[in-house]
C-alpha cells in the first residue's frame, strides 16, 4: 500500500496532509482507542489530561528502557566515547530489546507500538547516552518510517524484518556541498535499461559504519531540478559503494559519521523507494517527524545531565551549607528546570499532535529548536554547578556538554527551524 | 509433567526509594512513591518462565493481592513471560493489614482452584522482610517446601532444590506438588523487552475477591507504631588497649 505523500510541498502554501493513524477530530485531543491512564491519580472527570499522561503501555515501555539503559548501556558509555565507536554488545541488545523496530508491525517481527512510545524510548536512552539514542532515533523515525510508508510489499518483506531484528539503516542526504540546501545535491542516478547507475558522494552520514542498508537520495533527472531527487535502497557491499573515513567528532562520538562514495553503483529500478522524482518530498516529510525524535534526544540529554548535577549540589558543602542552599544556585537551577519542563511539553505535544493526525510541523520545529537550545544551556550550567569535577572526564557531565552541540546543527539547523516556523506564522496571519 | 505453576508477585515500594515514616507513625509514606515488583518475586517469575521454556511446565499464572495498582505488577510478570494473571482484589483497611497469613490462605485456595502443581514465591518481600508466606502456604496445603532456593531442577514428579543455608548449601529432593521460594542467586531476571510488553497487553488478568475463595482477611496483628531506626551515634577512637578497657568500664559494659 503506497501512502500518499503526506508532507507539505516545499515553498507552497498548504497545511500538512498527514495520513491520520488515529481518527482526526476537529477539536480536543484525539488519543483514540488507547486507554490513557494518568500517571498520578487524576480527579474524576478530567477530560483533558495533562501532557505528561501516558498509557499503561507507554509507561511500561519507558520503565523497561530506563532500567535496560542503566544496566546494559551505562557501563559502555565512556569507553565508546573514548574509542569513537559503538560497542557490538550495545547494538545487539538494542535489537534484542525490540528498540530498533518500535513502530514496525508484529507481522514483520517488530514491536508494533506507537510513535509516542518511540519518543519516550529515545528520551530514556539519551539520558544515558545520546549517541545510542540517535542510533535508535534514526532507525525508528527515519529508516523504518520511510520503509513502512513507502515500501512495496516486496521491499517491506525484504527489509522490515531485518531492520527490526539485526540490520541498521542509514539515511544519506547531505553532501559536502549541500547541507541545509539539501536539494542542491549533486549525486546522480543515470538510467540504463532496468538499472540506475549512481555516482557521487555523501557526507555526514550517521550510522554508516554499521549500516546494512543505505537510503540514498540521488537525482535521477537533473533537468527537473529537485523534482528529480529519488530515494534508492542500496545494500551494503554493493559494488562501487565505499564507506569512507569516520569523522573525529567533538561529541556523539560513539555514533559513526562517515563519508560515502558512489562509483558507478548499479541498482535495479525495483530498489527505488516510493516514486521516481518524489525523493525531496519524502525527505522533508521524514525530517518533520525526525525532528521530534531529535527534540526527545536533546531533552533526554539535558535531563540526564541535570539529574547528575543536582544531587551533587545537594551533597557538596561549602561555607557550612550545601551549595544547593545558596539562593544564587537555587535560582539558576530552578531556571534550568523550568526550561527543561517547557522543552518537554513542546516535545510531547508535537508528538501527540502527530499521532492525532493534526498539523504538527511548526510545533515539531519549535520542539527541536528549543530542546537543542535548552540542552546547550543546561549542560553548560551543570558543568559550572559541579565546579572542577564537572570539568573532568571522571564525571559524565562534560560528555553531555560536548554531545549537545550537534542538536542545533543536524536534522535541520536552528536557523532552518526558525525560518520554517516564521513561514507558518506568516501564513497564519493571512486572513 | 507439571501442568501449572502459580507465581506470587508483590507490589512494593521500589528498592531505590528512600523510605520515610508517616508523621503519625502509623506506617510509611506510600502516596506518590515509586512502586515496583518485589525483586525476589521477579526472580520467582523468571524461574517459572524458564521452566516453561524448558517445557517442564505448561502454564505460568501470576497472582497478586491488592488494589487496582497491583495490575501493573501482574502486567510486568506477563511481559516477562507469564501466560495469564489473577488479581485478588484487596483494598482499603484490608490492604493495610494484609500480611503473610492472609496471603498464604489466598494462595493455598488458588493453588487448589487452579490445580497448580508448583507454587513459586520470592523468599521475602523487601518491605516487611517477613519470610513467612511460602512456608505458611506449604503448611496450609500440606505440601513439601523448598525455601531459599538457589537452584531448582524438576526430575519427573520430584524437585531437587539446592537451598542457601547459614552453613552453606543444602540439597533436598521433594515431591510435587510443592512450594518453592526464590533466593537471590537462583537466577538473573530478564528484561521485559518491548515486543513482550506489547504481547502482555493481550494476556488476560482475571479478578477475584478473597470472599469467593473462602478466605477471611481479618488480621491477627495490630501495628502499634512505626519508627525510624535510632540515629547512629558517632563512635570514639582510642589509642591503646588500656584506654579501650577504661572506656568500656566507664560505659558500664564490663
């Protein structure tokens, strides 16, 4: 079943035509058939529960991942950061726990859960290691979603079970010459009978080191400009596909970021995901959702960092009292906590809007932009609160500080987010 | 082959939470406090699920006594691999005074009703540390018991249990049906994977009232007062043995 293109066409006015996975309602929240149980006991008749309300399933998922991350990822974090590499044990346990196929249907071996569950999972993982969270985020919100929504039955049967159980996917859009200006990409795909020959190179590709399949955006018809961009499924090991050097990064070091080069890579036209020339639409649509995932990652990162720093301030005594008890400190801590709460609500709301089939792009941009900014402020402040020890590698704080910076850059820079928000605002005031 | 295993799971305050005594000294603060499955109960569930995976038992039934919230605990057991759950509804004052005697009466009644051949429990709960329910259940059923189990092997209609005792390890062989209580080293409980959590949603939890099982919940115990342990006083360091003897004499200890 081919899903209709569900994203707003770049440059045109239009509300997002998202395929509602839950019945769309004109007013009020529509969290359809799931039982929504309030976290704390809610007074009877509260028809509009607060944003931090989760179904029993979501709560169980979150608690399970929290425990799993603490016990099976935390011990590896510092080593993975040091070596700039994701441990195989971590990758396999992510698959084993069902975290890499959260929204993939059980008929394909996935977990069969919801988008919001993915968001909670990403947030919990990010509290322990944002690199692991981004691996999980890309797989779930970009790769799996593209495959599920656009794949032919044959493609879905080939890839979805693998993506759910043992294969990582990689999304290849950016190039050395095209980042924010994604549509000016130069990688070409030339038709030759039933095949396309791909030539070009990609840069800044996450997960590339361990990926088994690459979703490559290449232009199959340069005369049509960006309307020639097409998404090709390229398996690892295809002749001519070279995975280049891994970047030596400031943060998110355990997440591999590589260059890719395509030297006459031959793919059958059956390997086109979706329709020819529609790649640009898919990319934008996907990135709208991926944005919420990144917001969740930044949120978890900030919260995880905060949760390490505050207990320290409650223990550390100077001038006869806990440093937490100094008003100057209290005000800073309260300020950051407030921003964290705001980022959380933006993120959860964007996720719930998307699930409800309502327009969510502006809110998703706001969530990603704000969460990334909050992560930067939070981690910076946490180092200050921890003083000298915050500055050393013996404590996890400095890693969070290094990891947060990418939040304002990837999957749409903060400037791009702001421009997108402004476009929506402009339309809103069209009478 | 043992058909059915009954596993008791208790919802307790999470082990990582700092316990606070209520200002009126009638108990500890439970409102708004994080609760989870008793760690020894997790080990019990894990053992039951492993027996099922080895095809030594056919069905694992998770049981919990308490108010609505214990259904979360039962769901966790289902997510770990139990087949179905039974929620014994106990709430209000009855729940406050619910103790090993009543629970063991309930479990004995259920074991008979469900025709279980094995009841696995955690050795004790981390909130009351009673270490009584398993033993009492076995006595009420007149079944053999293998408590403090660190290893359980089913051999035909007998069970070999290796028990952790003060002097080391004791190996016993008991006939089924039997009650086994799990000690720390019996196994390492699995994580509920996300797919299993989803599958657990479809598994059934039946509700039953203690009255239907013919159990009287009246408690024979009355809690008079709950207090925090006395603050530890700082010790004193001495330099020589003479000093030590002197101090002990001063304190009237010798």
